[in-house]
C-alpha cells in the first residue's frame, strides 16, 4: 500500500495539526493546572501564616494586658488593705482562672465585723470593678468578737 503524493501531504498536514493539539491537551494544560494548583496552595498557606501571625500578636497583647491587670488587681487590694490598716493581718493568694481573668483569695485574721463591712463596701465600689465571689466568715478562737475571713475576689 503506497500513498500518493497528495495523501502524503494530507497525512503530514494532519500530523502537523494533531501533534501540537495533543501536546497542548496532554502536556501544557495539565502543567498549567498544576501551576495554578500550586499557586492556590501557596496563597492559602500565606493566608494561614498571616492569620497565625495576627493571632500571635493578639495573644501577646492579651498576655500583656492580663499581666498588667493581675498586678493592678493585687496592688488595688493591697492599697485598700493598707488604707484600713489590715495589711498586717492579711494574706493574699493569686489564683489563675482558665478564662484569662484574675482571682485573688484574701485571708484576714482577727477582724471586727465593722472593719469587714467597710472593707466589703470599699471593694465593691472600687474602679475597675472587683467582684466578691465568695465570703467565708468563721469566728476567731481567741475572741468571740473577732472573725477569720476569706474573700474570693475576681476581676475581668
């Protein structure tokens, strides 16, 4: 089977048309799709790293704020206790809360009820707001007029 000259030209022309089309379909298109997929992945990873960076910055700011608030809460309670001359009879324990707030436990020995009432009033009306979560009042062993008090204080 021998091809005529015209058939040879037509066959050559068909090969010249179909080979580039096949190359485009099976080489260039998959390669460009692979490049687009890689570009999308890179953009996605860059977006995620930016989000992580922003979250890290927010975390550092919140961490600094809680450190400042913790020291300011203890300082505030310390100044209130000094104002009423109760610092010598007090013990302050810092208790961390998982929500990020602060909690102090103030233990007072040998305190009169009038002193306790003044202290509670001063704490409740302080700025920033300090909440009294719990008060535990027990009579003192030495004197029936004196009490042992444990206050659980919280600030957001």
